[in-house]
């Protein structure tokens, strides 16, 4: 017995819908832009500030943010090199803090 046209159309509709959902999930749910500026750097008296000038997260001891999120705006080129520079500077600050700390 052959399937009815309605049965074939319903199966086709759900199969196409599933393919579209897979496409949306795989391609459109990820951001093509670099996420920068999500952790504001500033003074502790500013309620929007997340990290201080030494990349320390305010209110959390021993945690720093050393990635593109501390950039105030996106660079005109790839964010990889500036992020590496931020990480290197953070490493220098961590070492300096460790060497200058008592005990």
C-alpha cells in the first residue's frame, strides 16, 4: 500500500523543519562578532564596573579577567593579538602583586 499524499507531505514538512532547526542551531546561534566590552573596567565607586585597573574582579578575592571582555570597544582587526597582550599584561601584574605582597 502506498502512503497518501497527505502522509508524504506531513513527513516532508517535519523533515524540512528538522533540517531548518539544525541549520539555525548550528549556524545562527553563534555570534560572528567578538564579544568585547562585557566587563567594564573602572573605579570601584562606579556601580557598572566589574574589574579594576589591575584586572581584579571587584568583590571576589583572587579572580581576574584577562580576555577581550575588558576591551572598551572592538578593535578594527582581529581581537586575538590584543587579547594576548591583555593576558601577558595580566601575567605581569599577577607576578608583580605576588612579589610585592607581604609573606
